[in-house]
C-alpha cells in the first residue's frame, strides 16, 4: 500500500508541512522562538536564564504557555468527539486555522518582515496554541511516525530500525515522507519570510489549514480510520 493511499496519512503530512511553515515564521521573524518545537524552547529558555545574548525568556514562556493551553483544548476535544472523527477533526483543524488567521491579521499590521511589540507575543501565543491543538490531535490519532510537530523519534526510527540498526526492516517510507514534509514546509516558509513577507507565509499556512479542516467532511468515516 502506498504511503499516500490513506486520507488520514495525507492530512497529517499536510499538517507537517504547515508545522515547517509556522516554525520558519516564528524563528525567523518573531525572535528565535519555536511555536511547534517545544524541546527547542525549553533549551533556549535555559540559555536565556544564564544570560546568553539573543534570547528572550518571556517569548519562550509565552510559547510554552500557549502550546499547553492549545494541547489541553485539543485533548478535551478529542475526548468529547472521538466517537465521530469527522466532527472531531473538523473542529480541531478549524480551531487551529482560526488561531493562525488571527496571527496573520496581527502580522499584517506589524510590518512585512517582523512583528514588534506586544503583537509579537500575541502572535507567538496564538501560533503555539494552534500547534498545541494540532499536536494533541495527532497524539490522540496515534498514527505511527506522524506526530506532525517533532521528528526526533521519527529520525531515530529510521536509523534504529534499519538494516544497520536492529534489522527490523520496518518500511521507512512514512517516516521519510514526514521528514520531507517538514523540510519542505520550513524551506517554503523561510523563502516567504525572507523574500516576501510574514503575512504571505502565515496566509499559506492558514489556507492549507482551511483545506485540511474541510477535508474530513468529504471523507468517509471508515476511510478516516485507515492508516492509524
């Protein structure tokens, strides 16, 4: 079976691309902070607490707090609506799309390449909350190798389960697709931030999320379980 044959897998790969785009925005335009990669924020927060230059402790705190709120909301939604995946996923991805769209509106009034002042903190909080919803949803779906926001375990699996590792010969294609999806999203996001504008990058992310939010209603309930 092709790695792209499952609609659910395709949705999660699309979300992985979005992750790359929004982390490119946050890191390149919002002050060296991640809105999806919380491991990086914890490490950077440790750097900032030692007085290392170029890091803002408050930005990392805001990102961690926003992500936690979004994750809690995503977890509650999964618990309440998991019986009908179409409703659950539509609500989750619509909520994420709304948060990214609000950040887009903020960015449109904050300049073409960066967002300053309180707008920066608001954008970080909103984007991190959206990524929290996404991560909690992906976690509840529990599709192997498709967390949509982190790649550490995916890359570990590629090496550990290879012929040179444990020899399990686990098919690597889903893991490779996940890595490529985030790489592509990060590259596109960086190009848009550096050569066009932050609103352009966030507009792409918001548009992609809108399409993802519409997809579950067009997919049969049984097909949404494929690949999980």
